C-alpha cells in the first residue's frame, strides 16, 4: 500500500507527484492489471514461454548485428 505524509505547507501537486512516484516504484499498477482477471496456470506458463521465446529472438537478432 502506497502511503505518503503531507509535509507542513506542502503543495498538493508536489504531494501527488510523490505519491505517483511511489506507486510506480512499488509496481502497484502492474500488479492491479495482472490481477484484473484470472489466468489459469497453463495460460501463465504459455505466456512465460512466449516471452522467453521473444527475448531469445531479440538477443539472437542483436548478436547478428554485431557481425
């Protein structure tokens, strides 16, 4: 849970900026999006395999550019 304390005489805009930075740092929004709907364990494994394949392909492409 992201929580900030308002300082004496602090502007609401600066407090909101601090709050947004804390939310992004704590990765709360990505967690909310991930939990927005249920994924079966098999779908999670498929997604992880797809991401790994994509990452491997990008690494191969990057290494081919070096030659």
